[in-house]
C-alpha cells in the first residue's frame, strides 16, 4: 500500500490517493482541479474504487462530481453533513469569493459504525467533529496512517468559525480519537505537510495543557 498527496486549488487542499499492489485505489477529498486528478490516476494506471470525504467544506468537494462521473464510483460522507454537498451556505462556498460550489449528494452516508471496508482497504472510522459536525478521520492501520481532514495539522488544529464549528468539541475529538492512536501514526491533514501523532502530542501548542 502507498499513498500520494496531491495539493489542489487556490487553498492547496490535500487530495490523497491510497493505492494497493493490484493498482486499485481510494481517493480522499478531491477538492478541485478534477481534470488533473483524473489525468494523474490514468497516467498511473490506477482503478479507483471510491471517494472518501473527511467533510463537506467546499475546498474538499469541488472535483467530486468530475472524478465520480469519470470512474463511476461512489462517494462516502458522514451523515451529519447530508445536504452540504448541494448547498453553498452549508459547505461554505457562499461566504468566499471563489464561486459557489455545488455537487450531487453523496452515495453513502456514514454514521458511527467503527469500520469501513472497500475492496481490500479496511479503515477504522473516527468521528472527529469540531471543525465541522460530520468531520471524520479514516485510520488505515495497515499503512500506519490516518487521513484527518481539517481536524489536526502540523503544529495547529482546524478552524472552528464556520457553520456548526465548535472549538471545545474539536479539542475533545483530537484527544479522544486521534491522540489515542499509536504515536508513530502518520497524520495526513487536509492542508500542509504530513506529521505524526507523537510529534503533535509533544509540540502542538493548541493541545498542550488540555
């Protein structure tokens, strides 16, 4: 198994592609530049199985329909954000001067079940609200990585000033669900460079003293 980070769009939102030895893959948060994502997947001879969304803010969903339609694959999103894909007020695009973003609804809505299997990919689901109510982190134990969206960053945490954001809830989510993972777990955030659970436990100023 291997993962690739593809920063997309003006906000450089990280799209991730997790692939196995059979050239199958799952795609996390195709936020924009759909043509680039599609061309990259085809150039690497990958067969996508699904799109997994960490949450439904506009900068994480902008290329969902392009990629979904190109490969005829389903989209997964937490049920707390049902309706956000279609609604610029909810997904935040109505409040930024980069155009309103609308996408078709997700195909499957995740609740609080503890695992998700797609093909040969097996994830532990961690509901980590705070940045948004349906923020979900996908822990892939086999690869020692967690796809954390905008919950935890290198030296920082997600913003909580958007619709239904909650700072205290975010801090609780990080401590209860992310910092309990093995310290060597690689954190793949929605923006910026990768980090590790242990590194954030030691040096993240937003988490010290909790």
